[in-house]
């Protein structure tokens, strides 16, 4: 057993099991029979040899003689042909010779050195795939292109992916998701922070998204085994795992104190209590927490020492736009004789809350004949309200916009809360929703309401039945008081809970990047090769390897790698980020194929899409395409779409398909595009350069490299973009993902350009994004829409279509229209196309990079 150099075998010697070489002959014959047990046999005897060798110099003479005797016995007991086959297929003779060399050199190297080498080799024993004898061979050595493994802290996620956030969330509760998930994504976007959302029940999708983010928030997720595995993955990746909650659902003892829980059916009650233990388990697995109220934060910290931050439920652009529309309608409606009191129940656990105000409501309904009560949601009313059934309207639960519309018709909003730990931890969102509509609220004096309401000014905070009666009586009888208190409530919630304020005071301190220090950061280069992790790394030569190694240790360059490998327990096209390498390595699992597919080998859209996600997350300054076999030319297009310079190494030969293509003309066009747009190309020799130029490579950018590693480094230096000390200029615009009556995407083309793009334009000083977009839609297309017709989709950044070197920061809104858009002003033409049709057109970067992907996730139209 030896640890040789280069491509070596590591095999055990069967005679070691016996006291004499003669007794080993039957076992040698068994090995020569090439049985399936050969691998285990070799492993056993390799271990025996290592143990004996570690015994020290005293055994050297014994085993030198034994090795020589072995060769003599082999020749004596096997015919010449049989012996050749044994020696060739089992490698026994070679092993003997290597062992003899090792023994002869012991005096020079010392026994400790020999034992160390043998011990190292023993840790790497494994069968070599495809070797007919099943002999034990070492595991593949570390990848030749990568330096030795590095510490897992070498590449903190924040340095790789900046401020990117992933939210793994409970999305089955629409109202909770609105305030804790979609609202947070909007707040993050307003700060320029990318945010992805995944359903917690889709563990694979969540694990995928975790590979390319800097932080992960687990919102309202229970500690099931699959979720705890996601927490483990977060730790492996070095991510800060944040557990967020907006209800007291993690403490079974306090949960039982909520009397409404006892009113639920037994099976639901048991499920809620069992869930509390699971939520507590998830909270214990996190690194920090986010709560919706101070009271809830205190209860979380009583369960775990992790730090807890507070982010309140607040307003968002969707709520503001809907409220503007409803408020305008409310203020222009004709006067009415009746006076409506409103209560909304978000779940089935509010019977006790209604009971708090029931006696006061009965008194008010008896005292004021024109007063009525509207209740939305499932709630049981106390018997004291039965005499007024003809003035009590019961409505089933509705979606958020319908809920706001019903609330906007009310004159007084109610928010009674039973005094329990569960309710004390709840938010004051009922006050916020009514306040933005300028409707006065009468709320229980719980901590969450008391912290936001000044009693008698912008709301009422009764503490018992007489004070409930007094507050309601004054508001029912005095329209001026209702109007004054409603406007004060609106001003208060706009000041405290406006999107920009919450983003600046709550979100930015938690998720925004720290201020720049003025020091120029290292430029990131992404090296791409399909077999970087294999022992030979494909056809890369020594000069390329050396250039990569030098880049990996360059103080001015930060090197990362993208490659492919068979990942265990990963779906096709899954990504995994390795954390134990000296460079950041992102690995893609290629799909299993029963036979080669030349089309996908040349251009695989799914692979290109995953690579585009990586580019968006990693933001490299340049990409070095060392090889694209099996990855596809789509990777070059992804670089081009993001204006990332890329260098093509032509030695890989991916641009010369080995198999006939079904459509040679299209294949040639794909190859030519990838070569033509490269910032630089390097060929190993003149014939390769000539062939690449014939395939579409520009002659002036295609050079022949030398064996000097400095040549490739110099080439890379020439294509790297300058590192700006400050970000480039940015234009703020508002644009519409405008769908016609048939659900097609409406695109416009301005005069003097060939690119189709979204309708919209620049945001003027003093304008909000919705105001700017509504103005542009009227000026460009003659469409008269209202704020309620716009649904925010987020903020997106892309290269500007008409201003070279500029970026646009676009606020995108979904809008639908049944009217026929017509070109006005600078618009030359208007078209309506499907997403597939749009993909064939010359498109502005915003449309190609962001709008078309968004089209797949747009909700169906529901207003018909």
C-alpha cells in the first residue's frame, strides 16, 4: 500500500493476512478471480499494511523479504499468461515495486513521514468507478483549480450578496401576509434591497433561494423537521436566521389564557396548542426575532435570549392608493340619514372581544334609532343585541379591498379587545385602517392602541361599559366631532405609519447596508467552467490554472466560481453554495439525461435562467467563460443583458458542437452572438483563432494566448470595468405592466428607437410614483385611470434605454384596461402581445429582464 504521485493506485496485499507468503497463494488466486468482494479485501489488507508499517523500522527487513518472496511465489504458481493478467488487472506487481521503493527510502524520509503518508491515504480509500478489478483507489484529490479548503467564515453572505433578503413565510393567511410579508418586501424595495418570498411549505424552493441571499426571515413558520432543516442550511451558509411573528402563538400556557380559544371546537383547540410547541421550537432555532408590537417582543424574549426587533404593521402603497380612491368617493357622497357603526372580525376567535362592547352597543342602538351596526366576519353576538337584529347587518369575510370599501362606508369603527395576554400582544392595525379613511375609532385601552391614540383627539379609549357608552354616544350625536376626530386619526397614521417612515426608522436599521467607508472594494470576477470540481477540470492547461490561482490570491480581485456537479438530494438545475472553499463556489446540478442533447448542450434556457439569478445576486464586475460545455451560450446572453463584460476562453471548444444540430443555421446564430458580444476572446493557437473568427468572433478582440499566466491576467485586466467610487447616475421612473382586456401586455415604442418598452416616464419633483404614472398614461396613451387601478409590483433597476451609462430605478405597477390605448405625444406605436410574442421583439432592458419574468406570476383578473 503506497501513496504515490499523479494518477496512482492504492491497493492492499492479500498475503498480509498470513504469517508466510506461501500461505497467501489461495487468497491471491481469489483476488485474481475479480470477485465483487475484491474491494473489501483490498481495503482490509491495506489497513493491515499501514498498521504493520507504523510499527517502526524493526519490521522493514521482514516485509522487504516478504515482498520479494511474493513475486517469486506468483511466478511459481501461475502460468505466464495468467500471471500477466493478474499483474495487469490487479496491479499487484506494481504495488510490490512501489512498496519496495518506499521501504528503500525509509532511511532517507523517516518512518514518521511514511506513516503519515499512509495514514492520509487510508482516509481516502474508495473503489474507483469503472475499474474492472474493483480495486481500492483514493478519492479524487482537491480540485486543481481551487486552493485548499478554506474556513466557512471566509465568504460572509453579506459580502457576497449585499443586503438581499429572503422571506420564508406562511402565506395562507392573506391579511397576515399583506402586513408582514408583502409590505416588508415593498419597504425593502424602497431602500433598494432585493427581497424574495417563498412559501414555507415548499422546502426545496426555500432552500434554493437561501443559496443567494444574505439574510433569511422565517415568518410564522412552525418548527417541523423540514423547517428545522432549513435553519440548519442557514447556519451552513452563514445566514442570519430571523424568526418573525405577529401573534402570541408560541406559548401554550398564555394561549390557554385566551378565553376565545376555549370556545373553539376541540380538534381546532388541540391543533392550536400543539402548534404552539412547534412555533416555540422554530423560535429557539433562530438567531434573532422580529415582533409586531413591544408586548409581543417582550414575550418572545421571555422564551429565548435572542434579540428581538419591532416592526409594526403599517401602511403600504396599495393601501394608500385604495384609501385615496375610497376617501374621494366618501367625501363626495350625498348625505344620508343613517349612522353606521362598523366591526370587522379577522378570524373566528373574537366572540369575547365583541362581548366587551355589547352592552354599550345595545344602549346606543336603543338610544339612537338611526344608528345601525355592520359586522364583517364570523362572530357570535351576545343575546343583548337580539332586539336590534333588524339594524344589524352580518356579512361574511371578504378580501382586503372589499373590506376597505365596506369600512369606508362606515361612520364609526370599533376595536374592542378582551384583556388577555394574547390580545395585549396584538397590533393596532384596526385603528390604522380606519384612520387612513378618516374614520374615528373607539378602541379598548390595550397597550397597542393606547400607544397610538390620544384619547378624545384622534380616537377614543374606553376602559369600561360606561366609558364605551359615553364615547359612542358623543360620536353618534355629533357629526362635526366625527369629522374632526377622523381627520386627526388620518394625520396621525400618515405621520407614524407611512411607508417611507417605517422603511427609514424600522427597516433600514435592520437590513440596510452600513454607510460606505470610502475604501474602494475589490472587483469581483466570476469564473465559469462545467467541471471545476472534477480532478482534471476538463481541458484547462497549466497557464489557465495558474492565472486562476493568482487571481484567487490577488488583493485587488475577488474571485468566485460557477460550475456544475451532481448534487445529492437536489433537483435538476438546483443551485448550492459551497462554504468550505477558498473561493465562493456556486454549483448547479445538471439534469440527468439518458443520452446527450446537442441543443441543450449548446443553449439551455433553464441553466441560463439560474445563471441570471446568480448574476443578479452576486453582481460580478466581469465574467470569465472558461468553458460552457453543457451549460450553454445562454450564460453569455445573461451577461450581455446586464452589461457585464465577459471573456471567452476558446480552448474549451463549446462553440464547435461535436454532434449535428437539428437547426444548424439557428445554432450558428446562437454561437456567433455569444462570440461577437464578448469583450475579449483568447485562443490557444492560430487554427483555433481562425475557426472562432469564422464562427463569429470579432478579429480585433480575438488574440492568441501565451503560456505565461500573466498574459491571461493582463487580458482580464484590460476588460475589467473601472471601479467607480460612487454609483452611476440613476433616473427614477414609474412604469406600467399594462394588460388589455385579453390579458395581453401593452408595449410602446417611442420615436427614434427600435426598442419596445413599458408605458410610463420620469417622476417629476413633488410627484408620487402613482401620480407620475397616471399622468404618463394619459399623455402617452390617452388612458384615464385612477390610483385604485394600480397595483404595486415593486422597484426594479435596469440599464436605461436611451441614456448610455445611466440606470433606471423603476416603480412598476400592474394596471388593466378595457379601453383601446392609442399613441400620443412621443409614442410612435402601441402593440399588445403575449409574453411569448414579446420575447421575440427588441426590448428595453427593464421589459426583458424584469417585466417578462413578472408576467408568469401575475394574478388572474378577478373584476369580471
